[in-house]
C-alpha cells in the first residue's frame, strides 16, 4: 500500500502549526531506522537524536542497504547518540532507560520487528502513553497476542507482545503503534487498552 504525505503533513509543518520550531525540540528518539520512521529527520538538525546502538549498526553502510534500510537518505549531519538500555526493570520490561530526570519518560526494549527495536513510555499522572513504533500493526493484534507478519523474529515478537500486554494490565495504558489508523482517536480520547474487548473484537472478525 502506498501513502502520499503532503509537505504540510510532515512533522515540521505540523509542529509549527502548534507554535513549535525546530530548536524547541531538544531530543528525538527513534524506535528503529526503517525508512518510514526516519523520514522526518531533516526537520530536526538542532536536536539530539537517540537510536539504539545495535539498530544503528544494523542499518548503517552497504550491509544496512542489503537488509532493507536506506542509510543514504539520512541527512549529512546525522550523528545520533547511542541509546543503550540498562538492566533496570520497568514494570515487566527487563531493560529500560530513563530519558528525563523526573523519570516520567522511559525507553524500553521491544525487540521483534527489528532486533533492537525500542518503545517509549510517557507517564502522565496515573496513565502511561505507550509509543510503540512497530511492535504491532494495531492495538487489537497486540491485545489478542497475534503477530502481524512483519517481524524479523516471530518468537521474539510474540514475547514482546506478551510483555506489553502484561504492562497494560498493570496500569492504565494508551497504546499507540505507529501504523494503527485508530491511534490518534485513542490518544484524543485518552482511551486505555482493554484486553477482553480486543479479544472479542478479533474473534468476531
């Protein structure tokens, strides 16, 4: 499926519409480096860019191209800082990295779609906003424990989905995978994940 993104729909113009300029964004965290996730880098030349060091190694150079990455598209100034997780459990996640002093923004390891894929959790009051990248195509698949077929390792992906489900059971969680067409609606409504309803919905499909 092909997607057309008009210039005004890119992240730079979208942020400007909110009154934010490029220098207002201090840090950008990439869940992984597939071409549909690195395309907005050009809008952040003044920001600190964080990428899992293993992901950067996998994506770089000629070997990266053979694996399907497009490092030749990266801006000439692209020099990300490694985001290495530590053995510090965060809920059911065995490895994590706090990205703010307050500890309200946390990166966690969510391998499967790529070997070093990460997700970012933003805690606001009692609710967690789970920026999931490509851990699953949509929320229903994650909650039902079904793989979407876009995975470098199905066993690892399944284990990651199980960990995410356990996290959603531990606290109210708004799950936001990148390609889910309903993610913006859930975010606007602060709609938390509900495992039972998702499983019934999958069963009816």
